[in-house]
DNA sequence: TAGATTGTTAATCGATTAACAATC
DNA sequence: TAGATTGTTAATCGATTAACAATC
C-alpha cells in the first residue's frame, strides 16, 4: 500500500538500496530475497519489505525481487530518469573537485554550467563544463532552466546566491557551505552536506570508545 | 540523568547545537533558554532539554543556559578538546580541496600529513601539509600516531587502505568514497560522506514536489 | 504440489512531546 | 518575592520488528 508521506528515514535508505542493487546487478545477480538483501545491508527483511511497500509491490511470493527490475523501480522513485539539470556556483577547490571527479550523470543529473566571480576562472572549462561569471546567472538560467543549484561558495555569499537561484526557479539546493540557508520559498528543498558536522560526529564517536 | 548509550539521532544534532551556540557566542549573546534556542533551530524546547540531559545538567532554573558555557560543554562532549590528529589519504582534487579549504582545526582536529601515489604530488605541500608516498604510511604513523584517517582515494583502493589505517591504530575513518567499507576491527568507526546518496535524496525530494 | 517469500497487519520498541514539581 | 525556566517523569507518536495469510 502506497504511503502518502514517506518518512525521511526511508528516503535516506533509498540511495543505499539503489547502490546495493546496482552492485548486485553488475555482479550478474538476477534475483534476491528481502532476507538476503537485508543480510548484506545490515537491515531486517521486514524493514526492507516495509520500506518498499511505501512505493508499490515490486516482488513476487516465493521468488523475491528481480534485481534489474527493482533497481529500475528505485531509480524511478529517486527521480533519476527525470532528466534533472543543475548548475554549480563557486568553482573553487571543492567546486572543481565536483566538476572533475563527481559523476553527476550517474545520479541522473546533468550539470550544464558553472559560475564564479574570479576573472582567471571565468571562461575556463572543467570536465566539459564552462565557467560563467555570476553576473550571467539570471540570463543563463532563463535560457537553460535548472532544477538544482550546487552551492560551493564562501559562506558569506551563500544566502544571497541561494536566493537568486530560487528566484530563477531552482527547486533544490545542494548546499556544501557549513551554514543553514534560510529559504522561505515554498516547495524548495535544501540538502546539506556539512563536512564539519560530519567530522564532529566522528570525533564524538571515537572519543566515546572504551 | 546521563544516559548509558546516546542515540544516533542525538549525536547527529550535537554538531548543530555547537554551530548555533557558536554563532550566538560570536554575536555576543550571553544566555539563552531552551525555548528561544528551539525556535531558532526549529526544534522543541523539550527536545533540547531532553538531548542535553544525556550528558549532564548545564542550565539553571529561571535563567536558561549560559551560551559560552554550554558551547564549551558541547565542544567537550564532541571531543573537540582531545587533540585528535588525522592523516589524509588521496591528494586528488577532493583531497586537496579539503587540505586547502576545510578548517580541520575548527573541529579540534590536527591534520598532520597527507599521502598519495602520484610522483608529481609527493613532496609537495598544501596549506602547510606535506604529501608523502603511500608506501611511507606505516612508517609515518608509527612516528606520528593518528586517530582519524580521511579517505579521499579512488574507490578501488579504499578498502585496502582502510585496512592499513586500522592496522596502524586509526580509530575513525572519514570516508568520502561512495562505497561501504568493511571494517571488521572492533572499536573502529566509519563516518560516511556519500555525495551520490545525498544528491539522490535531493533528487527524490524535488521529484516529489507538487 | 510443497517450499519459499511476499505484502500487510499487529506488536514492540524507541524517540519526541507534554506536563509539572523543583528552584533559581 | 514572583516569574521564568530547568531537569525529569509520563504520554504520545512514529518507526522497526514480528507474525502470518496469501500465493507464486
């Protein structure tokens, strides 16, 4: 039975399901039971069946799940086939690391352009993506609408640029700055990648060890 | 009353508490009630008091919490004052972005050295940190023990290097590779920063919007 | 068919919220 | 002092696990 509102705990597990199913698929595995998948992921079979039941019925009694099929269903659920487009703001070290090393297309996202203010960067190209001046942002987005804005700018510029992205119709902000954006627009979501928070959580965990 | 085992939901909120309290401190705020802090963080006052009660009694009836003091307590809880040291493996784009732009010391962590296999990188220095050859890892760590290993290597090398770090006594691995490490050693924790999972969660959320 | 395994309902467990006596 | 606000206990809510009829 499909649920109206899927809990964030379930949403956070979906990419992991996708990753594991993709590994299984690449390893040539054809079918898998909730039990076996649970064992390999460290989850209960019950939880997997419960999670999947939020979105539909993908299995078959007595058989389990077809790996390729379930991978496809989850990639659908995650929106990987929607052709989402993205722009990146801030072509500093981290921005360029994403441009050159992160495979946006493996998540079904097409990065169409990047922006910065530094004269030596503007006009350059990284992994086939051109760097424009931030002044061109509105003009560019009016011609190439994007669903996602990737924020890899200094924190002092973050909120202002986030506002401009939202004004241009961006629906999701992938925020790498270590501040909390205040986005008031309805229907716009922020996904934070807070390095410092992550490192501090690790610091806590190793400090607790006996 | 101090809890034996603090739930991971609480642990994940601690760095956010620290960040907000630090902002308040820098803004010159002297005291704050659980109610006011909750309003600014989007949490209930109850939850904040409940969370803090896992670690001790830091407030005062009728007054609230002293910002500087509470910030200090949380920084203690997070292990920020323990002088944790770290090494970084993989000085590619992402590794160098961390070396040059991420302030480890703001989380109380000292990054002492970095490692790579690429000849042109070995011997160079970024933000005061020297790049050694990975062959020197064991030798280096025997002379400069580290609590944390930062993994910014290609995924094919991740598990092998994680094993070597653990063998050298590293207690926590900050994993930026998009695979799940299989660490068997007891008392070693892995903190994952899975970019792809994060982007897919964002993709899901914007795909759901009405 | 018989064994396996699903989707779903019920039971349990844990986390969040509410309430309130204690007290600064 | 009186008002404010804590720490904690109790109540509620939500998420995970267990159980099982349905069925491939």
